[in-house]
């Protein structure tokens, strides 16, 4: 496989996850333009999530300098995350430079073989960030307007409650990020399922895929409202 085919295979992998992916894209940063191997996007109720992917189809291991370079590009462009794909691995300094940052280092083979768990984990963390934005916006809206716009029921009434969605979403996502599977749905989740989405939640959520399928519509609906 040559480097061009490697890029195309990487793009196809992200598309298989339901994401948009383009190869050989030039994007404008705050300071300069950057050539990106694969540009990955996901759209949620007006939110654009952007990942910058570098494909290192090399015989040698990727060094720390390349990780630091991608971190700078991510910061300059305002992207949500950077990903370096390399089949021949990374030097120890590169792995350390990526730890606890918004740059992820892996291989296309590993990403494919792990059934996209790492990608699902990144999507779950971004869902949590979106929920925190909703929480800040929700409590910035006067109570009377929240009632008028259907963000919460009037006192004594039953109906959609953004507050309940936020609480349940935070609880579910936090448990998911901890890997606390299976997740049992408690009273708060049952209240939401009965009064908001008009269907009962499963008694247990067995894995991260089931959690994403359940939580993402709740967050997207709250964003739209």
C-alpha cells in the first residue's frame, strides 16, 4: 500500500463510523494555512466537530516532534482533536507528548481491530462537552422563557424538562467514561423515558455503542430546543 492508498483507507474507516472524511484538504488557521491528510467532520444541531488526521505511512517510528507539530496545527485551526495514524509505531517521546492532550496516536490496523472503541470514546467525551454547553445556556435563560419555549414544564405540569435531560445525560456519560458497564437505568432515567422521549429505556446499557445510540439523540434534541 502506498501513502495515497493509506490516506484513502483511513478516510473510508472514518466514513464507516458515520463521519464525513475528505483527503488532501487545505484549511486556514489563525496564523497560516495547513495541508491535512484527512479532514473528519461530524455535525450535530449546528455544532461542527472537526478532527485533523495525519497518515504516517513510514518505515520508521513517528517522533515527538510530529506530535507537537500536530498539536500546534490543532490549536491554530481550532479543531477539536488531532489523530496520527502510523503502522510502524511511535517513539516513547511521541506517546508521552500525546498523553492527556487532544492529540491521539494509533494505527489504522489497531483502530479497525478494536471495533472503533477509541473513536466511540472520543465521541462520548465530545457529547459530554456539548451537554455542558447546553447546561450553561439552559440556566442562562429566564424561567418564564424556558416554560414558554418548551424547555421545561410549568410548576405542577408534566412535560419536557431540559434539567432532567442534563442530569441524566451527565450521569450516564460519566458512568460510560468510567467504563462502568453494564449501566443500570435508575428512577431519573425512567422518568425521562416516560415523559420526554415517550419510550422506556432498557434496564441496562451494555456497552459504549448502546450508550451513544441512547444519549446522542437526547443531547441533539436539547441543543435544538
